[in-house]
C-alpha cells in the first residue's frame, strides 16, 4: 500500500476565535432587535385592525371615564412680552427737606390728593413771619411816599396860585406907574415877588417828581416782600407731598430721616387699570396679523421676577385686542412689534411684568381631551376608549378598553387637541390608564366603590 503524504491542518489562533465569537454575538443581537421590532409592529397593526378581545382571568380595572364632546379648537401661537402702564408718574419733592413722616407703603392703592409723605423744610414759620413783617414795612414806606406826593402836589398848586396873583399885581402896578401914581421901585418889588412865586412853583414840581419816584420804589419793595412771603409760605405748604393721580405706589427707596432735595426721586405711582402689552412676533406670522385679533394672557405663568401670579386657577386668562401693528420689521430679530390693550380692573397684572401671551388666529369645532388620557408607545400617542361588550360567561354587559392610535394637535390649556382617532360621542378613559392594556375589562371608579 502506498503511503499518502498528508499536510498538517492549520489551527486557528485565539484572535480569530474571538473575532468569530464577536461576529456571532452581533448577528444574534441584530436578529433579536429585528424580531422585537417586527413583533411590536405586528401587535400595533393587529391592535388597530382588530376589535379587542376581553382579557380573561383579570378583574375589572377601576378607571375614570369621560364622554367626548365637541369643543372649540383654537389655533394660537404663544410669545413672551412685557406690560407697560399707560399712565404713571415719578414723584419728586418741590423743596429741600428732611422726611419726617411716611403715609404709605409700596403696593398701596392711592387716590388723587392722598398724602404720601411729609417733609421738614429748611424754612420755618419764623421766616414766614419775617417776610410778612418786611411786607408791612414796605407797605408803610409806600404809604409815606404817597403822602409826600400829595403834599408836593398841594405845594405846587399854592405856588401856581401865587404866580397868578403876582402876574395880576404886576399888571396893576404897571398901570399906576404909567399914570404916575406909583414909582418904578414899587413895580420892581412886585416883579421880584412874581419871580419868587415862579421859583416856588418849580420847586414844588420837582418835589412831586421826587415823591412819585419814592412811590414807585416803595411799590417795588412791597411787591418783592409779598413775593418772598409767597415763597416761604409755599415752601411750608409743599412739606406735604400728595399723589397727583390715582394708582398704586411703587418701591419707596427713602425712609424717615433721609434728607431729600428738590427733584429727587421719591417713588412712583402707576395707573395699572389699563396696560399695553408689547410682543415681538416673527415675520412668518405677519400676513396673519390684523387689528382686533384676540390676545390671551395666561395668569398662571411665572413673572420675570420668578414669583408666581396670584392663585386664581391654572387656566385663568385675560383677553385683550391687538391695537397696533408696526409697519416696520426689526432687521436684527426679523420680528414685527405689536401692541395689545388689556383692562386690569382686578389687579392681576403689573407694570413691567413679563408674561406669556397667545395670539388667537382662528377657532373651529373639534375634540379636546385631558392630557391624563394620553398614553404613548414607541412615541405614538394612544387613547383608551370604553367599548360596550358582553361577558361570555354570564352574558352581562361590560366595558372593555380599546386602545386607539390618535393624531394630536396643539395643547390648549390642560387639554390636547385630537385631530383624528376619536370623535364626539366616544367615552374615553381619563384616569387609571397605568397598567391598562387593550381589551382589558374596565369599570368606572364610582361603580367600583359601590
């Protein structure tokens, strides 16, 4: 027998063995994923195409049910904006002084004329009295000057009469001289008397002018004294700072004992009854914007300061209307500025408050369901619908949970808009869906308690 030449069989090394085992594991995992995905899709498809069969061996699941009704679906978009009061004042003192009393606190509601604070002015009542005394002195000086005018006028009238008398005496004496009945010396005496009367008249005229000038000076001094009285009296009156409008008192950065000067900021008073909301709306919405569109503010949203609004219900809103649409587009943000007016009679909103607001584009009939009724499987939303059935053993009527795939729309308050999958008249499970499965017998919680 011929001997056969045999070649040694090559043995795989440990590295190739490890790689082979790794490849096998990868293929096994991939196969498992494919089978699981296929099974899930098959289950989902069967669940949508077949009516659920009652699951046996389980007692009825206790759930809460709700009858689906037709509601109003709102197409809206939400934006962040800032409120601005239409009326407000920065309160400032008219005089310098030290604060001696505060009548209000931040947040107080005040009316026109209500006292805000009181100052102790630099001027006091003694200065007022001094100014009044100076006025009296000036008034007396004016009276004296007016008397001097009257005396000068009387002297002028006497001198005028004396001049007239001496003129007549000259005429008579000249006649006597011409007739030889009087001497020239006698005539010269009369002429000298006439000239003296004229000089007295001239002096009286100058006295009148001087007295009238004194009157004018006294009148000016009196007016100045009266003005000074008004100033110091006004300073005393301005010690009480009052509210110039109706509104709400803002922050008060000063305290009793602080010294303030005329023009310093004391506090603000804001009229919050009517507020303007400014929103920056992306240019994509510009064609939908129009004056009068409703704008809603959700009162449960958080303010810019991080403080929650008053507890008035999670779905409470205020409605305003668009009153202004800017004709220009912000080149940087590509947004359009709009304004909406809100009546704030209940005082839920504040000046400079940052709020979330929704512009309501349109409304249409549709279905709304609570968020608690939605369950998800692989990202797909489902709703359990209560479907009437019959117990095969007892023949009694019962309800089973039918898991339906739905198409959801936007969130509206605490509810979801449902665009497809259920309709008005269906009864859905809104509570107790945890652990619930397709075909499970269910019972309303109220009946289960009985």
